């Protein structure tokens, strides 16, 4: 297992290099790929453009700039390690902003993940124990509604209903947990619910399908023939086997959402990684775009590794030699 983990970590470095290269190439092949044109003012002279390129560190060829970026990334720069540089737009160091925004995104994603698991797993189990019942059909219908509903529309609807109309929950913005835990939860509840509803519906259907397959296995029939209580059969045998595929799915979903919460963060004005990468893309801020891409890539690779380890622990048949 140790050699397997080491190989996966080495491949993570390779994947990070490939992703940063692709991001670099895409940035520079865009029609307006020269960020100096954006920050040099209107109708800049050649001298002004040259000075701006020097200030931004863009006075080299694309290949040289990429190699310099990798050198700073792995060896560090004047702002520390890893060397993520500074924002073209604000001139501030990337690393402190990245950590500050990552905390908001991680709180959003983990809170939503806990919520959709608490909703999806019980609904899926209950639907599997009573297939084609009214509850099963109703959960299927409600799940399809939430899966089909655009996230931005659902977020705006919740803001209008629970904040503007009823006044039950806080609106947009963010309050740190250390500042006021109650206000923190009040501001995060609607984003959590908005992000979790579609995933809860998906997980409910997956758990239901896995449970139905597991309940038809021979060892379940053997357990019932031995006279084991139905509750124990469901919780100790069927549910555990049904949740094995969920481990991989959950890890990948969480890792993907680390850099993909653009819509929810924009609707609820949460200054996390999702809104930041959108800002970087719209403003041709390459260091910001690369930093968020880097975090999302590492998150996917590491959480996929964690999922594989947990998968092997839960199912000995898939353990590496």
C-alpha cells in the first residue's frame, strides 16, 4: 500500500504540471491573450506596453515564462512557498488571498456534502426498503425536480423567499465562524441547501439502486434464514455494501466542487475560490486562474487517492497487491 500511495503522489505532480501547461497555453492562445493590453490604459504606446509587460513579468517567450512559473512554483518566490506570484489586477500576493478564500469554499463544500449525505442516504435506503411505494415515487419526482432546476435560479428563489419575503434567514455575504458562529451558520445555510439539493437527489437514487441489488444477494437471504433482525441486516450488511461506491463518488464530488462553486458563490456573494477564478478569467489575471486551477487539481488527485484507500479498506477484493 505504501508503494501504491507513493506512485499516486508522483503521478499527482505530473498531472499538476500537465494541467498548468494546458491553462498556460489556453491563456496565451486567446485572441486577447496579452494582459498588458488590459492594464496599460487606453491606446498605450509601445514604450508603455513594454514597461507593463516588464512589471507583470511577461517580457519573455511563453515557453520561458512557463518554465519560470514551474521554478517559482516548486522552489518558491519572494512571497514564500509555493511560489504563486501576485495578482495582475490588484498587485497583491496570491498565497494569502488563496488561503483566505479557500477557507470559505471548503466550509461551503463540506457543509453541503454533510447535508446532502444526511438527506440522500436515508431517503435512498427507505425507498429501497419500500420500492414502488408512494414515498419511493414521490422521492423520485422531487429528485428529478431538483436535478433539473438550475442552481442559480434555486439560489435566487431561496433568497427571495427566505430572506426578502419571510426574513427567516440572512441574505448574501459571509461572516467568519470565529467572529460570530450563529451569524456564520445563518449566512451559510442557504448556500448549503442550494448546493446540496441536486446532489442529495442523485445520491438518493444511487443508494436506492445499490440497496436493491444488495438486498437480493445470497448472503442477505442467508442472514434472514438464520433469523437475524431485519434492522441488523439492513444496517450491518446491506447498507455497508451499498455505500462502498458512494465513497469514491463523494470524494470526487467534493474535490470537483472546490474549484467549481462559481454559481453559488456569485449568487450569495461568497468570496471563495469559485468567484475568484471567475474574476481571474474575466480580467485575464493568469496567476489567479492558475492558483485556483492548481488547488482544484491537487484536491481531485488527493481526494481520489483517499477514496481509493477507503475503498480498499471497505472492500478487500480491490486492495492493491
